[in-house]
């Protein structure tokens, strides 16, 4: 039996790759793609999601427009990361499928309540749609199977400010509502996804298949590769959002730890910062251990809180990037062969 999935997106290059991975995966029953403002304005994100689904011959999957703006803050987009259209250098024809009339928030609520305990909700965008769905229909907290969120920077610098990751920075108030809702949340932070890299050798491997799908991936990620090199000096691009989607199929790729995560949403200096507390066994290095040069992701579990707040997420602390990238490329190859030039 396939796993029911709903993707909440702001397409976005890596959102587009997550959509493609979803439709290329027979394990998944993609119920809908909902969209909010984020990487690009809402209207562009909806058009991008529809065009990507049409490219993949899955235009039957509804794309539902959700909320255009963050709950309280002004819009904040990422054209420098994803290009003016949101899809880098790629240009896709618009979808000719009928437009979905249902609001994205209503779609989320309906799909969760239609199959209690069966739907995996995968938000890879600012959490505005999810927060409003919770306010409108709180019973979804207990009806959703799980919520796998890409967001936050826990033990590394953010990718938008020195303290904040993009999705949580854009709408920190929505992130606060979702993280404190009681939903069964798995959090995939920027700490993890920044190291899940697609390289030119992977693009070249895909381009060996003559397909509009492989050309789209090459054109979209070329912009992403340029951005990563200019901004971080990295010869590769982080494909953040497909990692969260992958955990619906391959949870064994991740190691998780039960922790408390909160979001700073009042200070303009630190807004969007992910605040982590851990209560439980800790392992400390011997007193004479030299910790100089110890990578953040290798630190022992020494996060502590004297107030002992209840845990609210399963935090992904390690991820098998190499295995995932190979599986991702294989799925794109298989999908491309079904869509010849």
C-alpha cells in the first residue's frame, strides 16, 4: 500500500526537485501540492508547481494556492538563490491542466481528516499554510500520521542570516505555532541538508538521457550551482527539500533524537533563530580532550535545559547523504526514460 503524502511548497528549485522525487516514487500516493509565498511570490510558486507536474506527466495532481504572505511579517523572497522565476535558468511551458479551486489550507485539512493516521504532511516552505490550518481545524494535530519539516538551523549558521534558516526566518510566528502544536514532527534542519549535495557529475549523468526532464534539472540547478559557488565557495548545490520528502520512504537514512525546539520570533536581531533544548543522557568528552576543530555535527549531545521543557520534535542529527543522492539520481533517471525528447 502506498504512503499518502501532501507536499507544502514554495517552488523554488529544490521544491521542484522534491516534487519530481515524489512523483517518481511508486511508494508514494501524492494527494496534492499546496503552495505558499516564500522562495518566490505565491502566483509564481503555483505556476512553477503546475509546470513541473506537467513536465513529469502528473498534471492530475492538484496544486492548491495557499497563503501569500507570512502571518505578521512582510514578504521575503529569494530571487538571488532561485532566480527571478523561482526555477533558475529553466523555462517551462505553463500547464494546461484545470486549476484547482480549493484553497491550500482547506486542502491540507481535508486530506488529513479524510484518512486519519495515514497522511504524511511534508512542509518544505515557510509554515504559514500549516499554522493557519491548525488554527482553523485543531483536530488535525491528532489526525495526521506525521509531519516532516525542512527548516531551522540548529548548530550551524543560518543560510539567510547568521542565525536563521530561510523557512523559519520568513515566517517565525507560523513556525512557533506549528512546533508547539503537539503534531508528531520530524525536523530536518539546514545542518543536515546543506551537506546533501548534487554535483555536476550527477547532472552530467542525468543528461546522458535525452529528455526534457533532465534538461530541466540541468537548467534549474545550473543557477543553483552558480549561487552556491558564489555564496559559499562550494562546487555543488544543497538539495534541501527532497531530503524531507525522502524520509516518508526511507526513514532508515536518518538518525533522530527527541529534543525541544523553539523559535525566536520577537527580536529583530535574532528572529527566526532555532533554539534547542535537550533533556536526557549526555556524553561529555574527557576533561583533557582537545575539542579544537571539532565539527558542529560531531559534538556530543550536551544541549541541556534546567527548565526541562517537553520534547516536541524528532530532530534529524545524521543522514546518509551518499545513499540518498544515488537513489535520487536513479529515480530521476527512471522518470526521464518515461519522458523522452
